[in-house]
C-alpha cells in the first residue's frame, strides 16, 4: 500500500439472502469468487483479517484503507455483495488501542 496514513475498518456482511436462485452449485461458485477477492485484498496488504462470525450467519473483514469510501469500494467489489449473497453490510472505522498509544487510556480517561 502507499505510505499514506491508513485506518482499519470493520466490515460486517449481514442478512444472508435465501433466494431460490442460490443453489448449492451457485453458492460454491460465489464462495470461490469471494475467496479470490479476499486473496487479492490480502496480497495488496489491504486485508487484515476475515472470516465468519461464529454462532451467526454473518461474515466480517477488517481492512486497511485511507477512508471509509475506500473501504466501501473494496466491499462493493466483493462477489458476496455484488451478487447479493448478503443483502446488507455495515462498515465501522476502528480506533485502535495498542501499546504505542497506551491503549487509548489518555483519550478515554480524565487526567
């Protein structure tokens, strides 16, 4: 990725589509296409983490992007969204807490 500052975005794929057109064969094709898309994001350093949310029918991705719009562009190219395997998604920017920023303690506590 370019050397500009990036943020992390949590994407939740939700509302699975149970339309009759999603035969097992069609879902197999779309799953393979989705994984190809995820692999491409990974090869470009965009993908941080992805997978199903255990105990739900939702999926999630954590992406590196400069803006919410950039993160959304990756989602809008995901075959699971293009072909409406999931009817909706949400995107949330993550405010990362880590050792270098004292786990945001200085931001969320009073001096």
